[in-house]
C-alpha cells in the first residue's frame, strides 16, 4: 500500500509479513501452555514458554483457579524452560519452599533463597546463601549457631566487624589473625575499648608488651577514665611495674585510685613500689598531688606503624612468584593463602589417589610429582611429570568429579594445598577472585593439553 507523502519511516522496508507462528498474543500462548499442561505435556509447555517473551510468563502467573497438580506442573514447566525466577514463584504458591529455594538459587536470587532455607531450618545452606548474597553479618550468626567459628570470623571480617572477628579468631587460638583484625578497629567506634583490651592481652601473651602498652596508651590518651577503661589503665600499670618504671607506675596508681579509691590491685602495686614498712600516711601522700613525670625507657608513649604487630607469611610471596598466579592481586593471594596450607612431601609419597572424591588442589612450590593412570590391576601408566608452578587437581575442582589419576611425588618438595570444599566456597563467595582463578586454572589445563599433544605427535 502506498504511503502518503511525508509519512514517518515510510522508507523502511519491513520485509515479508510474519507467519502465523511468528507473532501471537500473550493470551494465545498462555492458553496453549495451559492446554499442554492439561494434556500432561510439560515439555511442550516448557517449549512454548522458552520461545515466547516475558509477558507470557507473567500472564501464566496471573492465572487463578488452577488445581494443585496444575500449579505444580506449571512450576515444573517454568523450571524446564529455565525461567528460574517464575518457577520459584510458582513453587512458593504450591508451598514447595524447598523447590522454590533451589530455583531462586539457580536464578541468582541468593537472599530470597537464604530466607526460604532458614524457614525450612536449613541453617548451613542458608548461611552459604547469605554469604553469596553479601549479607555477611547474618551468615556469621548462622555459622556461630552451626559451630563453624572460622567461617563466622571470616564472614564478620567481610561485614566490617573487626572486633567480632577478632574475638572469634582469639577463641580459635589463631592469634596472628586476631591481632591483624583487632588492629583495624576504628578508634572512634563503640568497640574500640574492648578491642584494645583483647588486643593488649594477646600482645602480652605473645611476648609483645611494648606493643600492648602502646595500644593501652591510645585508650588512656583518648578516652576518660571510667568503668569501661579502668581495666586498661590497670593493665598498663602492670606493665609499668614489670618494667620497673616507678614514676609512671605511681602516676597511673594515682589516676586509678582517684577514680576508685578502694581498688585492690593499685593499692597492692603501690605497696610493692614503696617497700615494706610503708605507712598509711606515706601511701596516701604517694597518691595525692602531682606525681613526678619521667621518661619511659622500656615502654612506648604512643603507637603507630613502628608498634603495629603483624603476622609475616613468606609463603604469600612464594605464591606471588608462581607464573600462573601472576594476574592475581595481593589481596586475592592473601585470601588464597588463608584458605590453604603448605604441604611438604617426600619421594614416593602419594599426594592424590585416583578416584578420591573432591581431591585437593595443589600448586607445586618445589620438587616434582608424577601423574599416572592406575588400571584395575594397580599398574601405573605415567601421564606427566610436573614441576615448580604446576597446578594439580584443578580438573576435579572444575567438574566436581573424582581424581582421574594418581599423583605421586618423584622428588622431595613442597606444595600449597587447598581443600576442594574450601576453595570452592571461596569461589562462590568472591566472584571477582573466582573469575581470575578459573582463568588461571583454564590456562593450566591448556598448558597441560598442549604438552600432551606435543608428546603424542
């Protein structure tokens, strides 16, 4: 048909007219889907849903009056069409919360899936999902209930609760991690004083009284002496007494006894400083007026980088130097370090046995290993000899299958070892690191495949 002159877009050729199947109303397709479900053809219904636009899915969810079996079939059709969000809605309408949670997870709706898992009493699954959704604080609460304090501490670190994480690391006796996170507590926050108290105790216990005193002094200088800080003043007094800093000890005793005149430890400490035979008048005189200030020779007067205590992990630098890990940031390397441990091995030691479910992932830091297939009679067929920088076990991590070969040490050395479950959890929780690490493992498999192809030629 000829368009009148000046009609907008009159020069656009729309091509041949669509077939009857090319364009249909959402209502027509909805009715076709419902007819297929009524006939028991869930696959046909799923095909119709998959071929059509989102409006059809919305129209199907608006249908009322479906019998229970029909609603279940609709949820299944959405699932087979891989429309996981609408499948989850349909599953919830038939009160199948387990199915709805599973579908929401597949659709990336981790927060909603976590809430459903909690309602079903599935705390472990809910905690993992909260973690993936970024609700690290709730995940930590569930991990504590489950007794998984290490995971709770990691979640609290991600939630920004350094004090809570530090307390859990201390309970687990992982004192280096406790020290690291407690030193990150904001000095203006409500948890600063209890964090310093715990941090100081750990520093004293690990043989760093100077660093402990520096932390106590932060509180003494920044906060008033009251019921929340008096214990820290008393700990600092103890360190002064142990360091024979008599003048500073007297000054601290004076401050504490002015706040709480009958407090027992400062009185005992004063008696020790003044010696036997001290009269009440002498002791009273020692805590009135201004104490004579004196320089601190054994203990610091302030904190700072020079007094910050940190754990040193040389193995992180060894991981940094592995060529296949060259693209990972220092933060990502640190997270990988926390998730694994160093494994030393001797010649002949089996590091991974063929058929082992969920074998660990290894990266060789020194030495060599032989990869071999084992037949039913126990005979080995060597496949590869791997040395420094090679990955082992990454294929099972990717396909979640058992170990496809035996890995035996052919020379003494060391490897960094990640339990499969722990590494897989890290990949789920940190998608950015997961993408980088999967790229690393793909590269490792590619190198292995090229080497195998070269040997075959």
